C-alpha cells in the first residue's frame, strides 16, 4: 500500500506551515514484536535504515522500553541496543532490548568485538553474553557444530527469561496490521484547506482544521523541542464515556497526571496529544455537538493540568475501500507535527515516547496506540505504568 500526501506551501498568521511532503507506507504485515517500519514524509521512497552497530550497557533510568516485549527496562539492568542511521534525516537512533529478549540470530552479531561497551560490563555479564553468542552459533569451537538439542534448550531459556520479566501480551499474530497492497491515496493540500471551520462546524479560538484533522497548533507557552512526550487522550489522560458528551464530561485518569506533565514540561519536553474522534465525521446531523464536546474537553483538560499542550484530532474513519491517513494507527498526525509544527527541530527518538491505552490486550478496544508508536519508532508506555511508577 502506498499513501502519499502532496501539499503546496502557504503562509499562516504565524509562519509557513506546510511544505511539500509525501507520506509513504510500504505494504507489509507489522507484528507487535517487530516494529521494523518507520514511515516518513519525504520526497523519496522510504528505505529502512540498516543497523550500523550494537551497544551493551546498564540502563541509566527506567524510561526506556524493550522493543521486543514492550516492557520497561529497569534502571541498572543490562540492555542491548541496535544503533541505526537515518540517512535522510541525518541522525542515529538506538532501539533498546532486554538482554533476555535480544535476538543474536536476527541481528547478526558476529562477535563480542562488534558490541560497543562490552569491556565495561561486569565479568559475569560478559560471560553471559559470550555464552549467548556461542549458543546462537556466532562463536563456535573449532570443528564443533551447534546441535538441535542446544537450540531447543536456548528456546526454553529465552521463554523462561521472558516469563520472569512478566510478559503478558497477546500472541503477535492477534496484533498484526494487514495493509492492502492495492491501496493508494493521494491528497493535495493548499492554503485554502486551512480553515476556521470543520465541515460547517465552527471551531473555538486557536483551533484550525485541514483535511480530516482538527488541531491546536500553538498553545500559549508551548515550546517546540527535540524531546516529544506524546499521549493519547481518552482512556489515557481523561476518563470519558461514549455515552456522555459535553466539555465537562470527563475526569482525570490518574491524580498524578498534572505533576507528571508539569515535570516533563520543566525538563524541556514538548507535550503533544494525538487522539482519534471519528464521531465528528460520523455525526453528520450533530457534528457541531461532537466538535464542541471534544475540543471543550481538551481545552478544559489543558486548563486543569496548567501545562501548554499541542493537540491533533483525527476526525475521519476508515471506509470501504478508503483509509484515513491521519487516523491512528496511521502515522499521518505525527508526521504533520514533526515536519511542520516543530520549528524544523529534529525529534530525538531515543528520548521521545508515546503513552496510550489501546495496546491489543484482552480487554482493549484495539491495538491502535501501540501500533502507532511502533510504526513511528517511539518507546511505548501504558498509562497505568507511566502515571503510577
């Protein structure tokens, strides 16, 4: 599937908002445990970056998440990183894994000399790494091949290690995202597409609309940054119900939210909310009510937490034969923010992260949030983990 968005530059009251861009998705199946794609807006077709090196170190904090099992990597625990170079944007990105989760086979680690930081590890951890390399056939004794029994034992060892980490996720087969190979959408965006209304529904001050996005571009006091703290809204920051509407029909999901967000803001993070709200498009006869309810809740939330936040609302929904490129798990909202609403500052993917509740668990309504984070290449946290740690 290829989705491309072509825009014409135009000038807003604040600055030049949009420049030519193309959003491309390669047809694939994206399993939960293998976030291999990172879609980009670019004039060229996206080429997946190649791993340039490997790192081993003790986690400096508990803020990173394992790219294999999506669980938090505890501070001071051994973690393995795959460093990739994004040639189009000119910076390196490290994807971290628990040592127990890291696959030496799939990452083709040739020897301990290929692992940066190996000499700084404790002696027992160095021995564990060497043993893993030997078990995976990367380091062999002369004339000695790995047996089938060795492989079976290694499989059991990894299974036990992941159980010890408390991995409780569903089978990745249940969380695959199927993408049609035939789908191709081209959307032209001109200055006339930026409006103060959304399909005849009036927007509150500071809110704008284009295509199927409603956005609050620049809340008072908001500072663009290389560090992005991104969040879902419903079920993550705010407790809401589909049975209730109105600007006041919400409550904080966790009492720690205001302090958490304030601390992130003080640490130089830009706070961004990415939220789906298909009722705005679905409620054709009550669209103004849906718009006022959603924007009203977001405005009141920002007032409650007393922190400036940038907001993007995906109002569309997938129809038969047509997919909305902005609706999560599609990453259109993220790339619009990254390329055109961040003052040209490159995002530090190692420090940035996304928090959402739709993670494909048994009682979750979908896996949209975790797929959104994985397709971008962001660390992912569940709200109950992030706000109660």
